[in-house]
C-alpha cells in the first residue's frame, strides 16, 4: 500500500511539474528569460507558407527536404512570417485566434509544439518584424505601427505616437509627461496629422525601426509612399516626415545591422503634388517623371540615397530585393517586357553601389519569387513553379528541395548558424 502511495505521489509531482512548465511557457513571466529544453536547433531550416486545402499553413522545410507543418486543427490562413534573430522562433500572422482575427503567433519549428498567440485578440495585425536585438517585434495594426516587447509582451504605439511615452493615458484622457520629457511625442503626432492629411494618407502597411528613426510603407490616395520619420525630434523641422519616393508599389528590404534599406520603386509617383519641382513640369503643364522604375539603397544613419538602378520606362522592373547578411549585395528578381507582355525572367545579384545593376550577375532563370539569403551569405532560397529551390550565390548547384510536395511561398532561411 505504501509503495502504491509513493508511486502515486511521484506521478502527481511529475504531472504538476509538467503543468507548471506549460503554464510558464504560455504565460511568459515578465522579466524572465525563455529557456528551451532541449535547446532549439533550426540550423538549415527554411520557414515558408504552404497552400493546403484552400488555406495557407506555416511550415518548416528541414535540411533533408521533409516538411513539418505548424500544428493546429482547422483551415487556418497563416500569413506573413519572420524569424527571431537568433533563429529560436518564427513569428507569423494567422487567424488561429479565438474569434478569427489575424494576430501574431510564434512557433518553435524544430519540435511538435503548438503555435502561441502573442498579441491579444481584437484588431488584426500584419507584417511583423523583429528588431535586430530580438527585444521587440514591430507590426502594423489598424493603419498604425505598434511594437511589443519580447518576451514580456508589453505593447506601445510607435507611429503615430500615442499620447504618452508608455502608451497609456489617465482615465480622463489627459497626457501625463514623465519628468524631463521633451514632449517629442506630441510634436511628432501633431506634425504627422497635418502631413498625412496633406497627402491624403491612409494607413501604414509595414515599418522598420532603427534607433530613433522609423522607415515605413504607407498607403496614400494615389499609391504607396516610403516614409522616414524621426521619432525623437527636438524641433518642429526635425519632426517633419520625409517621403523620398511614392509609387504604384514598393518592395523594401531592411538590413538591421547597418540601418540600410534597399527599396524597389515600381511606377514612380510624386507623393505631394504641391511639392513637385518646377523643372519637372513642362510648358504644357504635364509632369515629367524623373524615372519610372528604380532600385535605391537608403542609409538611415548616414542619410545617403544611392541609385542602384534607374529606368525611364517599364521595359524592366526589379522586384523583391533582399540584402545579403554582410550588407554589401542585393538579390532581386527581374521582370521584363517581351512583345508587350511582362514576365519574370530570373534572379540576379548586384553590389549595393551607384549603378550596381551594371555589375549584376544572373543567378537563376525562370519565373522566380521571394528570394532570401542563407545566414552565411553563400546560398539563396526562392520559389519557382511552386517549389522551393536553393542555389549558390555564384549560380551553381540549383536544387529543388521540395520536389512537388505542394505550392510554397515566401521561403526564409533560419538565421541560426
């Protein structure tokens, strides 16, 4: 009898420990680190989306080509994904939440673990991005840009700024300033409201944050605008947003280590019609565009603008840029107009330098999409004909790694080395 009681007590203690561990992992105690047992090993993994039964599922493609789906019952629509900088988690959007709103989830791809919801159900979220230090993830929600600390999960509004530094107000709605605060939140918010109205602005789609500077993709009445915003200005002039490019569409790749972005401008547009340079207006009043399609490198820290590619027409369009891990090269796909029909013809890599497209090298051919780099910069991964391929940066060793296992999109190597 005593032995039975002892065994029952031991079993009960083990079950209690397991339950406590599960509660710990899901509740994310504030200020405590996350410990993975065993340690996560995602080296060589590729996160991607897989079309399945009319839905889209997050998957991990293992180095041997096998495919592991993020667990969960239901026809979920998993969306935009990004890796935590250390490769221990994949963040993605999904309607797995209670009520079906699109929220940010995380998944550990090297084990059979359920995705965990990180943002509370409510307004839908999109385009999550981890800061390089892994301490916050930034995302769009309701046309604004928010940031959530990780793993504490404290949220704040980044752009336009909230009424107080910590994103809170008193019950009466008044703004309570912290001691020494320079009121930069009020300044940015006021200037942004005026600026957004002047361009008939609508909503942020995505953003990246480098220190006190935000780089955002913003929709306005005539297309998309690239917004550069000083989040901590000391003067009204410093609070004025910069919008170097407007376009029918923008593709942005951001390199957190250097604070550099490469931007594909597709169908250039002036953002503010009241600020068109006089030399761009002809005698007949028609506006002359400086270019139609382009690829630019922007330095947020040194405030440089480098034209990698400029096209006076739409005969060639460069899309889906992806900056190499060392920040020196950019991969992109090229769309060419052949006999009046546009089609993607290949994947190229060019140096990030003025006129760099002149030294571009063809890496792979075909209708390619969503290129991304391996963490060592030696390979690229992309989609062609629905399958996921890899190829050496010199164009050698093109390999179909999914071999008809489904139709995939947005493959991305784990950053774990």
